[in-house]
């Protein structure tokens, strides 16, 4: 697996703490992690299991630290306030 030229590692260092490689097997509804990769990589090898030969793969960057704030906001008028 190689990332295309001009990716983050060729432009400038990024602030991710690593990458999580996930697989979604053919016919499956969800993804599961298969590899944890170092930050600023541009290539990696992966030996697939027989059931992973037909699958989709997803590479996601992650950062350790505090979670982002979660906002709960309801828009529109309150239906119970109508007279």
C-alpha cells in the first residue's frame, strides 16, 4: 500500500499521532481495525486473510488528546409551546 505522491509526508509534517487501517469485508456492514500505523508514513505492507481478499480499506489519521466538545442544539420552535 502506498499513498499518492504529494501526500502530507511529502509536503510538511502533520500533527497526527498515527493512522488506523480498517477493513470492510465484502458483504459486511461495518469496518474493523487491522493495523495501527505510525505518523508521517507513506508506505506499508499488509498480508490479508482469505476473507479480506475482496474488501474495502480505509485509512484514518488520529490524534491523542482531549475529545472535542459535543454540541446538542435543537432548531425550530418548540411544538409544546404552541397555544
